[in-house]
């Protein structure tokens, strides 16, 4: 790429889930390379706090559980160029043995992470630039299932298949997904003991977790590369080769 191609000058980037974690890091990096950034999340307080941290950005509230609200969000937002979706934490409800699965909580998780992504794709399709992009978020469990995580594994895989299907259906809009390994977001640091973090990455070629900033580069790369679509981009410390 030329130096000029590494710029998002004049582009409008929407980050749903952008108030914290990977999403905020994506918003921050996109802003650094020239984009006008819109941070969106479900709680006004967290959106306001993120906008305060990232001066020059804009904030909007959107609840992915409410399709009418998603439609209204994009109608009010108007034209834009790139969209990233990182919303939907891997909560404890996504983990546990099959015999203890809580189907009600599982439906809730699917409502945000999968159906929410589908609603976003549906209602943004009329206003996203034809040479724009949508980047979803899956997870390494889609490729490396582990005991006690059938729901998280299935959900990550569903997002990857959705990205590929949308890439064909929404073309020439490009649709991809980033597949993160263990990323040291605020949520991970608060809920996963340090010993568990080290155990999770011990067998990797790069035996550590990634920072949100490292993950963010994958999302911005997929915005910038105008010939990348239908792709799943791992940021996993080499997890797919061991």
C-alpha cells in the first residue's frame, strides 16, 4: 500500500460497540488515520464517556435488541463509509457444559451478537457507501473448540458464515470478520483471572494475549483494503497453527 492509501481522510466510520474494548480501540485508530468516527453503544452514559475520551468523535445510542431502533439509528445517521461491529461480550452465559445450558440466556446472546449483526447489515444497506465495508467480530473458538463452550463456539462460527453470506449478497459493499484470540479488554481483565489468561495462551507461538490496539489494526486494514471481502482475519497469536 502507498502512504496515501493508509488514510481514512474524508471517510465516515461507525463503530457499534465502540464505547470500550476492541471497539474503542478501532474508533481511536480510525480517528488517528483521518476518519470521522461515530461511536455507538446501547447505554448513553458509556457512549458519552467514550466520546469524552476520544475528542472529535460523535456518539449515538442504539439497542441491537430493537430492530425498529436499529432502523431509526441508520435513518438518522445518514450516509457513511465503513461499519465495524464488536458489540456483545462473551458473557458467562455463553460458557458451561451442555447439560447446564440456559436457553433463555442463550437466546439473549444470539439476539445481540447474531441477530443484532443481521439487523445492522439489513438497515445499513441503504446508506453505506457502495465502496464501503462492514466488519463483524467472531472468535477463535469457531476454529479451536474447547470443552464447556459449545454455545460460544457455535456463535462465533455463525458470525463467520454470516460475513461470507453477506459479502456475496451485499456486493459491492465488502463484508469481512475479524477473529480475535484472547484480547486484554476491560471485560477480560475484570472477569478472567491472570492465571487463566496465561493458561489460555501458553501453547501459542506468541504466548501472550493481545492488546485491543493490536486487534484494532485488523479492522482498519479491512476498511482500507478495497479488494478484501468474504474474509476471516485471525488475530490470535498463531492459534490456528498449533
